[in-house]
C-alpha cells in the first residue's frame, strides 16, 4: 500500500500539466466576475508556487490549484482594518461624547440610500439615536425617499416597543439645491445639540470621472471630517468597480490632503457591497473591491428590506468563487 | 477596457497575423487568445467568448495549398463576420405609430436607471411632437412616485401615479386607460427594479405586462454591469417580451466594457438596442 501511495505522489507539476489547468481556473474566475487582470494575477501567483511541486495521490491538478488559491483569496478579502462599526461608535460616544459621523458615497443607483437605511435599522436595534442627513440635494425624489425610510424606521421602532428616548431616528433635510457640505455641517451641529449618537450622511450618486461632482464630495469630507467614509458598490458591477473605487479613493485623498500633506488625507474607510442577492455565486466583485482598496467589506446587502444586511464572510465568498 | 480600446486590441490581434509572412496554427491560436483576452477585459460574458472562438475556428477551413495572402484574407473575413454576428440583432427596431396609443413598458434590475430614462425618452418624444404621458407603476421603492413626479414636472410631461394605491398592476392599468382615453400617443410605464432570484417580483412584472399589453418592452441595463448580465438579461427576456434594450450611464467612463457584454447578450437574446442618455437640456446627465 505504501508503495503505490508514494508512486502516485511522483506526479510532477510540469508546465505541460499545470498551464492548461491554470487557464481553465482563470476562465472560471472570470466567469465568477473576477476582473480579468486580477484573475490573471492570482493564477500567476499560484503558478509560481506550484511549478515543480507534486500532485498528491487522489488530487486533480485543478484541485491543487484551488487549494493554492485559497490563502491569497482570504488575504485579499480580509484586510486588517476594523469591521466592528458598532464598537467604534460606542467608543466615540463614551470617550468623546459626540456623534459618530458616517458618509455613504458611490456611483449612481448602487444602493447608497437603501444601505444607509439598513445601517440605521441596525443602529436603532442597538439602542442608538440616529440622525439621517439628506445631503443628496440633487436627484429627484432623493429627500422624499429618505423621509419615507425614516418614517418607516420610526414606526418599526415604535412597533418593537423600543424605548422612544433611547432609540430615535430623525431626518435632517434642507431641501434641494442647497450645498450638501453645508447640509451635513448643519446636521452634525444639530446632532451634537440634541444628543444623537450617529449621523448618517447620504450623498448623491456621482460618476468617478466627473471631476466637479467628485470635488464636491471631497469638500463635504474635508469640511465635516466624518469618522467613516463608506463606499457603496454593487455586486453586479464588472471591471468598472475597480475603477470606481480607485478613483473615489484617489480623488478624496488628493483633495483632502490640503496643506498638511498626506497625513491629513482622507480616503475610503470601508465598503458596503450591495445587491449581493442578485449575483448568485458570481461574487467576484467582493474580491475586486477589497483588492483595489485594501479596505474591508463592512456589510453585504442581500435584499431590499431593512433586515437584509449581513456581515461579509470571506469563507463563503472563497467557497463561491472556487465552486 | 473602453469600446475604443477594445476595437484597438482586436485590430491589433488581427494586424499581428496579417503582417507576418506565413500563417500557422500557433499564430491563429495566439490571435484567438488575444481577442479573447480583450473581450474578457471588457466584461464580455465568458461563454460568449468561448462560442465566438469556436465559431471562428470552425469557419476557418483553409483550402490545400492556399497562399498566405488568401489565408490572411480569410481570417480577417471570418473574425469580422463572427464579431458582427455577435452584435447584429437581425430585427427591425420598434417604431411607434402616429395617431394611436403606443404603450412602452420599462423593466430592469434595481437602480439601472429606468425612472430616469423613462423621462428622457418621454421628453424626446414630446419634443418631436408626440402626445406623451408617464405612468409610475413602482409602488415599492421609497420615493419612487416623487422621483417621477419631479422629473416629469421639470420636463413638462403629464404623469399618472398614486401615493395610496399599493398594487402596481392596478396603477399601470388605470394609467394606461386614462392616457388612452385622452388620445395620448406615447404612454411610458415605469416599473420597480427587480431581479430573477425573486420569483414574486418577476411574477408581478408578468402581470403588469398582461394587464397593459405593451407594444414594446424596454430592458434598461447599466453599462457597468459584469458577468451577471447574461443570467439576468436572459431571465427578463424569458419572463416578458423584451423588444429593445437601453444602456445607461455610458457617461461614467469611456469604459463601456460591461455595456459591451450587456450589448452582446442583449442583442443576441432580445433584439434592437438604443442608447439614451443625457438628452434633456437643463437636465444634467444623471438627473
Ligand atoms: N436586490 C437588492 N436591491 C437593492 C439592494 N440595495 C439596494 N437595492 C435597490 O437598488 C435600487 C437603488 O437603491 P438606492 O438606495 O436608491 O441607490 P442610491 O445609490 O442611493 O441611488 P442614487 O442616490 O440615485 O445614486 C433600489 O431599488 C433599491 O431597493 C440590495 O442589497 N439588493
Ligand atoms: N451618470 C448617469 N446617471 C444616471 C443615468 N441614468 C440614470 N442615472 C442615475 O442612476 C440612479 C438610478 O436611476 P433611477 O432612474 O432611479 O434607476 P431605476 O432603475 O429607476 O431604479 P429603481 O427604480 O430603484 O430600480 C440615479 O441617481 C440616476 O440619476 C445616466 O445615463 N448617467
Ligand atoms: Mg440615493
Ligand atoms: Mg425607478
């Protein structure tokens, strides 16, 4: 028995055996919506590690490659930064006695306002007082959309018998065509004066290459110094997702650096991946976005209701990518 | 990768082969590989790329003793034909008829740009002198009716909707009926965003279609979409009679990559395609 075992082990992974299998895996990753260049990089890494090694007795070359990819995927999907938003909020409340400010940004229609409402729901359930700042003063119906969410969430809190004082949600709006950075500033002042724990700042969707709109976002961040700037990206996105996140980070950093140089620069602090329920196992965008930014996915949006917000599971994403 | 980058990559892949003295199989494989890579970097569906490659291979049968020049000509022709086959819907685009009601229903994934594009299209028709109305049959999304109301008001287009009725089928039916009775020629019906994984949402869409018997169903697709385009577009086509596709947000970047994938998918399964964006003066591109 031992003899046949070691004989099978002598399956050297030569180029001829490895490369066709790597090509197959590369296409597999692309079909899972991993950007082509990232898929190529991952496969090249695996090739470097595997070339000249041996295949075990009951393994296929494909399986060996998959196993070799897992650590790289895990590393990309779990950057170091904290994903415990609730703890961070409570810490600021305790130590600094001021509201924690979170700004939501991203391109048009990805789910910023909906994700914001889901986060509000989560915070309310944890007994926090939430002020929603309607800083999308541009898109038709944006303010009414948030008002509707705030009304719904208020009602839900009341129905759940949550303590009216402890958990409270309010909308702060100053209509359309007012300056979003100013609306945010006033909202934060209002939140301080009325002991809100968190300010959730909704912003208008903007294309990453629209210079003036991007500068407007940077100004909002610069003036209000939110505790977190969250980028909302949708799981549906293809290669453009990488470009979106890269540009949002780059322009924010560049425009907020000011005289203080890069020490003051503010970039993207975390990611919300929306519409995860629409892609089945084509979950490559999760990998693409963490890879691009080195920032963690704080939440995954899995539907159109307030409860449809999950923590991101790197294991589940790995499994889906390699399935 | 932008559409023009893609064009350049494909031309480059072809030029490599046409500038060499003789043609052999490894060269053809390299060319196919380069074309495949360029398409992959544009989010084009991977299955589509494979079938394109197979078709090119199948149709490349050189006669014995063919000269290098004639092989090159044949390669160019076959590659060109197969690319065109991908793009050509082979169907006439929808043409509304003057003096009668033309009902157009918008469908698509969440946030793809339906509501915005409804108004752009309506405005476009109104400007050309068609009596045009908008119906908001989205009772799900918070603020949907406000959004349509504000857009329609800015563009001066009559609209129909309700803050109290919760059944989108009823609203769609009533709205179309009302506009028909007033001799409107173009009646555009906006619906909620939906996705194939939620059967109830698809069922609702089918019911709206049944209730209003649209003359045209338009599938609205976001240019940035990746590999999920195929699965979703195919499901919409299967559920309702999609006749055209509008690709939105092409102003995002020169990167029309996903749009290309969407486009290929769409024209293969759905028919003619138009691009409507930023057409309303005084409306910025994303408003
Ligand atoms: N299926 C699904 N739909 C979602 C999810 N998140 C948001 N949506 C839907 O996506 C659409 C757009 O959501 P919004 O929150 O309005 O997006 P936005 O980014 O604020 O859009 P703009 O402000 O116009 O740029 C809505 O129909 C939402 O219901 C999600 O996780 N899953
Ligand atoms: N830059 C840009 N933004 C667009 C374009 N078309 C739509 N948008 C924006 O994309 C976002 C979503 O558009 P909507 O029209 O609300 O999308 P929808 O499909 O109706 O969304 P749901 O009803 O939630 O499914 C909004 O912020 C629009 O302003 C476009 O061509 N370019
Ligand atoms: Mg919004
Ligand atoms: Mg809509």
